[in-house]
């Protein structure tokens, strides 16, 4: 029987899935520039892999094509699919891919809009749609006959049996409840059964302003099998200072499955990004590792350069490119939230 393995994001991709923006309520008052940010993201993704883009209609596809043409995207690397969505956060509504021997398998979790919003029925169908389009075997993740709720942004892996997540997101039973009465032991058994994970690193809370209530992809990310970047706040008066310090204390001294010590690299935080009185989840950890480049959100902040420099040293085999995300983060997510890699078989 073939062993199940959850591949890391830096492993080769067949394609990246995105949904071209259409829901103006995601960026109220800032929607017009968002299409151009997408254009930049897709331009760099298509230098190393195919971009599979969900659009709402033929008319919507034409609008997307006009943007991509203007920024110089290679259309041989683009494929459009007309499929209605509520929103466009592909990280959380796409399949979670695992490898079973030489076979790529799609694991379908339930999506309930982060246990916060009412409009998600269309988004909940996207995982099955992508699996069918890709002609992949689909496994529905269930526990006690009930489909498990999980978003892609709530987990990260080193591709070698270890997974990162937060207690705030997965174990919360008051604010945004994904799976009522689920315990750590339940998640451990689910992740082992469906993702082949045998080692879970539980961090505590995500960053301030995170609409998802603790997604790990704004907080801490694997960059190789033994190294994570963890966002750091140096100002003791800042709201993130104490919670980030606690998460670092949890990581220090941890060992991986092979017995090696976990390497921790500090990644700075930008200054707080506030718009219309709302604290936004601005974080350099929400980068996306494509075949060609690591695409990093930037915020017109002095630490932009520092973050790009740190990630350049960690990814010597890829370009590290900043994507202006001051407008994008008004949607309460940035580059990693919008993209989902499909590994090569």
C-alpha cells in the first residue's frame, strides 16, 4: 500500500489556480486597481508554470484577457474555466493535494467561509470542480461520517510529514468554529489518515487583524524541510509583540521527525496597515512559492527591503519579487490566500 505524502509548496507545480476578481465587496472602494495586481501575480507565475483561472462568464474572461494582455502575459501558459464563485480566495476553497506513490490525489474538505460569512455555497463546490477538471481521484475527508471543515491557509507543510497550524484557528469553539468539539487528537488522526502527517506543530494565535481567526500562512511558513520563517515584531507596544514572542518560544527547541532541530528565521513585520479605522492582516509571510519566483506582498514600508532580502537568501534558486499589496490587503488577504498550487504528478 502506497504511503500518502503532503508535498511542500516549493516542489514542482503543474499549475497555479486563481480566481479572477469579481466580488467588489471584497475590496469596497478599492476594487479597480485589484485586477492590475492580479495581472502582475499571473505574469510572474506563468514564467514557470500554467495559470488556471476561474472566471464568472465569457464577458468576465474577456476583461481578464485584456488585463493580462496589457501586462504582457504569455497566453500559452493560461487556461480559463467558467465557473461561478462567491469570492476568489483559492487557497481556502481548492483541493488539498497529496501524493500516493506516483499518483496525485485530491483531498476534498468542506468550506464554510471561515465560519463567519453566509455566502459560500458556490465556493464550497470549487474543490470538486477542480478535481474533476484535473481528472484526479478525489477523496472526501470525513470524520464520524461528517465532512471535515479545513482551509488551505490554516496549514503548511515541509513535505516530510510535519505540518504547521494554530490552535486559535482549528481548536476555537466560540468565535469561528470549524469543527465543533474537535480535539488535537482528532486533528492528528485526520491529518495522518488523509495527508500522511505524523508530526503537528501547534502554534497559538495568528496575527492581529486576521479575518480567518488564526491562519498560519500570515504567521509562520516552511521554506525548506528543516527551516521556518516566523514573523517578528520588535516594538513591545505593538499588539502583535506578545503573541509572536509566545509562538517563537513554542518553536524553539522543537525537533523534526528525523531528529534534527527546527531552524527559525525571523521575518520582520511591516508597520500596522490601517484603512478606514480597520487593522489589516499585512504580513510578509503571505508569500507564494511558484516554480519561477517567490512572490512577496509589500506595503510601502521600510521593512519591505529587509523581508525581500531575507527570503532571497532562503530561496537562492528562485527570483524573489515584491508585489505591491497595500490595496490587495484591504480584502483581508494577499498573495498566498489567492493562489493554490497543483503539484506535478
